[in-house]
C-alpha cells in the first residue's frame, strides 16, 4: 500500500506543478475561479491533468461512467425543472 501512497503523492505534485504553471502564465487566478464558466476553468484544469508525464498514465478527459442508481436532480436541487429528472451517467476526468 505504501507504493500506492507514494504514487498518488507524485501524481499530486505533478498536477500541482502544472496548476502553478498556468497560474504563472496568468491563465488562472481568483477572479477566473469566481467566474468559472466564463473563463473555461474546467478546460484549464483538464490541461493540468493531461500534462501528467513520467508516470505511465493515460489521461481521459470527459470519461462517461454509467450509474447503477440514477441521481435524482429534483432531490438534490430541491426544485423541479430542467431537461431530465434522472441522471444515469456522469462525466469525469481521470488518469
């Protein structure tokens, strides 16, 4: 198990270095984080994940996971509305 912990720590350090790089380049700051969708922060963070080098990982942006039990959006949001009540898949970024 210790090997896995070290591996995850190295992965975390690489992603942190990538995040620091995009901050230094002015692509990410508190203002942009506050306006997440306007500044496409999700794509910037995907870039940080995709740039994982040296660990032999394959990064998969927007990987779809099918859920056994759907998420009830009305229950979470507390109000009806939206296109669909139940969400059967989620999209995640994985390495």
